[in-house]
């Protein structure tokens, strides 16, 4: 049986130093996404943070609607949206509208979040993240059912509210995480797992089997893939160092005081989530990954790293389209 895997692009719309206007960044990125659809990419993924000086995308669902208007077949998803910060009923309404607007092409991916600043502003306790997540997932699923919501929990009490309209095509509700409890939660409650840099693939597969569910993995890949990968790494080294160290400062990989920053782009690439590959190496690596993890449904790459120009990112996108995707598709067919 032929196996179908989507290949996509991942966007955060960061603009360190505001070297270009955000109007240009968003416009050029939308043009890039529409072009990528024509050269073989199947999906686009958006991520969320708030109150970041570089403009890290705070409004992924608004952007998703714009992408829906510029594309015809690409699936559009969030990897990921911060569910504990959101009103789950309002989020269910917005996701339903996106499914309707895109002809059922939208998938909602959610995660816990970890930045104290965001939780403080939105009036949520960071220690409440697990219950906010689990109750939020339950409420969203009820909202999409077309029936009145009935929920009494630690964080929400809702009785009789009914969401309308509900979409003909219910979005997949995907869940991300890097810690064991979050991975297990995704296996129990989600329609699939949002993996970051290959973290948690085996753990999720085992947990899904234990829960009596088929594994479904949507993998955010941190590959730097180019004809001359060392030259490419030199050109985007400052961008990847910035990306990694900002996540460390925020606490994405553990308490910031206990997680040292990388001192150079070379050390960030060698010791971080990045994989430096040429086309042949990427074909081998991705083929091995997909054959060893049959639950993978989607692999998506950063379209560009923070501060990298859209034009520079497009060179890598075109190279992957021409020299990687056809061979990988053939290998797994």
C-alpha cells in the first residue's frame, strides 16, 4: 500500500531588529507559501508566542485565515497554539470558522506553554497548565459536536452554551510536548502528536499503543538542508544561534538558570535540534525516519530562521522541493 506523508513549512514570523517592515515580512511570506504549494509542499504550520520584541507571531489563527485564501490544497495547522492561555469556547469557534473557510483544511495543534510572562498577563497560573489543557481539550471537542457544552471542572464551569456554526469537517486536535507527562497526554487525548526536533517519537508511539490508539505524528524538523550545507550554516549561523538561545532563555528546554546558552552557531548546530545535510543526506535521513516511524503523517521545516530573509529561505525551500521530496516520496511508496 502506498504511504502518503505530507511535507510542509513552519513559520513564526520573527523579525529581530525589525530589519524589514512587518507588512513586507507578512506579504512576502504569504507569497512564499502560495509558491511553495505549487512546487510540492503539502502543509503550512504556525506557532504562537506573545510580547516578544521580534514580533513572534501572536495571532496564528488570523494568519491561518489569510493563508487559506492564498492556497487551494495545503493543510494549515498550528504547531502550536497555547491552549492554557485561551478561552477554549472562543478558540473552538475560531477553529470552526477556519475549517469552514478553508474547506476542511485546518488542524488545531495545541501545547502547554512555559513563559511566565504570558501566563501572568493572561491571568493564568502556570501550575494549572495540565488541568487547563485537559479541560480545554474536552470543551473544544464538545463545542465541535454541535451539542450544548456540559462541563464542570477545576478551571471551567460551562452549562448549555452551544457553538454554531460547526464545521462539516472537524479539525484534528493535535497536542505537543517534550516532557513525558505531556507526551502521554497527547497519546491519551489528542488526534496526533506534535513532535519538536524528533523529541518524544518513541515515547509517544509506546504511549499511543498503551492507550489503544494508532500513533499519528506531525513532526517539526529543524533540518538545514542545502547543496553546500557548511556554506549554508555559515550564512544562517547567527539566525539559528539567536533562535536556540531565545528558546533557552524562555525555559523551553528546562529552567533557564540550569540550561546554558550556546556560545557559537557551530555549537548550537552541533548540540541543538538542528540537522545539517545536503540533498542526498536528507533523503537518507528522512527515509530512515519515516520507515522507522510509520506513524509520521507530516514533516515540516522552518521556512526561514529568525532574521533570515524570505528570499534566502526560498532558496532552501526550492532545493528541498527539487532534490529531497521526490526521492523520499519514491523511497516510501
